[in-house]
C-alpha cells in the first residue's frame, strides 16, 4: 500500500497536482494489513468511518451507520 501511495504521489506531482495530507485518511477495508501509510514522511490518520458524498462508510464497507444516522 505504501508503494502505491508513493507512486501515486509522484505521478500526481509530475503533472502539478498533490495529495492534501491534512485531508487524507486511511480506511482499512477488508484487510489484516496494519502498517502505517505516509506521504512525505507524514503518517496518514486511520479512521473507522468517513463521509463520502453525503454517505457514511464504515470499515466493513457497510452502510448500516449511514442508515442509523438518517433514521435516528
């Protein structure tokens, strides 16, 4: 995962784009891999849930948290 992140950051930098480290998070989905991921030697934060396009996504890939939040 770290190799992919590093190569993506390099490819984006080559065309004038960069990954915003303050807004980037790691959601481990269906994996036992526990190593940290870094960009420019800064470790990215691990999260259990995040909101994407108004939907809550959890570490199991489910939407149960989203449904519970919407219906109370």
